[in-house]
C-alpha cells in the first residue's frame, strides 16, 4: 500500500481501535482473576501503558505497509506486536523490583506469565478487527475503489489441480508459494492493494481466484464453476467481495460460468462458450450485464481451457492471442497474434503497464515495441495447471 493521508488515517484509526480493545480485554482478564476487585484495573493500566502504545505504533506501521489486508498476515502482525509490547511492558513493570538471585529462566517465566493475557488480547484484537476495519475505512474514504486486487494463496494440495488440455506435470509447491508471493509483490509495487481471500486447505484450484467472480464496476458477479470440484471456491470469494461493500449478483445452476471465460473490453464483454461455461450461464450473465450497460458477445472456446487462456486485450482494446488456441480470430475487431502460447495473457495494471508471464520473452518484446511497459513474473508452477497471470487475481475498479 502506498503512503497517502487516506491510508495513514485509516491505519491510525485501526491501530487505536486495536490498542483500546487490547486495553479493555487485558483489564477485564485481570479484573476477573482478581475476583472483580476494581482497584486492580488501575494497577494494570499504568504498568502496561507503554505496551499499549507499542501495539498502537506497530499496528499503525503494519497498516501503512499494507500488512493488514488479510487475516493471515494480520495474525502474524498481532503475534509479533503483542509479544514485543507485552514483554517490554512487563519488564518495565518489574524493573524496579529486587530480582537479585533470580535466574534468567525465573525472570523469563515471570515475564511470560505476566504478559500472557496481554499477548492473547493483542493478537485476538489485531486478527479479528484490523483487516475488516481497514477495508471498511478505505472504502468509506474511496481509497480502494479503483486499485484493489483480490488474490488467494495456493492450497497445500495445489498439485492435485485439474488439468484438461495439457499433460500433467509435477508441481513444486514450495516454488509455487514463492512465485505467488512474487506475483502479489508485483501487484503491490504497481500500486494495487492486494486483498487476500481466505485460503483453503483442500480446494486445489482455489488459487485461480479469477474463476470465482467477475467484477462489473462495483457489481460482483459470483460465478457458477463448470467443474464440480471447484464449486465450493465461491464461498470465501463472496465473503471477501461483500467486505469490500460492492453489490453482489450470482450465476445459478444449471448455468455454469468461469471468470476465466470473461474478457471485458470497454462496454463489450466476450464470453467463451466451451468446457467450463455453458449457454445457460451466458444467458444469466448477459441479463446481469445488459442492465449495467454492457454488450455480451459469446464466442466458441474449444482449443483451450478458458477464453483468456487463448486471448486477452491490451489497454487500447486490441485483442492479443496465440492463433493455434483461438477458434476464430475474425470475431474480434482488432486482433494481434503473439508468438508464444504463454504470451496470450496480460494483466492491465495501468494505461501503459502490463503484467505477463516470464515464459514469453518474444511476446514481451513485441508488446514493448508497441509502446507498453511490460513487467514479467515467473509462474511456471501455475502454468503446469493451465493457469496464467490473469487467473491469479481479480481487479476491483
């Protein structure tokens, strides 16, 4: 997240709420342990005052750095901030006591025992309040209306993801996690605030979050995945987009529609009709899109998993694609062939800024010759599962 007055204010308010919640929870715990003696609250507050201030500062810094966008990252922030603040506050409270003769382990045990309530309270407050509060504050301030990208971390069973048009290859999960981290870092570095959909432990294809929702301005169309193995993926995605405050529509069975089959170019939306998206799904999607001012054009997809496996579009509306994967190039008003299969997919991050796979250097050179700035990222492990750069995120604009 870039530093702006809007982000700074949202981070400060979030940090204040977390610190005050920690104060309340910690005081309540000691109050109950002390059999509800009110004088214990004052005795706890002053010694722990430095700890509350440290939590406030660390959570504020995490907000500025964009580390409160997901519960998993916020959990790490909460643990670190609470440990540092809790131990330091306890140390200051016992520094005036005579601890001569006490061993290091005795002192450490005392620090932990005295800090336990604080650490639990601070961690719980950070992980439960910070992500939701940051999103809501930024939404109210207008800070996330155009620069948000939904992402979802790979599941532990990623290697079991579906493969339809290519031969299955061994997937390196550790490398995939590193590549996903690098992908997210690229988005952040280009000014996009990444919001993480809650990761799944069992849904192998859930990292391909694009297939679960289509954004039409401030309307989120929750899809109906064409593969039954992926139907449960939409639950966490819907929760994430609702937290962004957008209106939600949905595609219902027997209709099926994958987000990877939807290509938006201005007010025209091309929808691929093939293995994962059927006619009823397109009919329902068209009914939603027309009300929002879009024209929906259905095109056949038989040579690739999704439409955006075969084609995507440049900022000027030119469709680019690898011709052996495209059923009919004449269906697009302007078509530019690219020399590599992995060069078909680009994520538009700005008027002249494109993100694409590092596996297509010739295509990158071609697009640079057309005046675009190209950023590449290695996603080889996801390409083994018919994934591409567009599959790994959903831009909310």
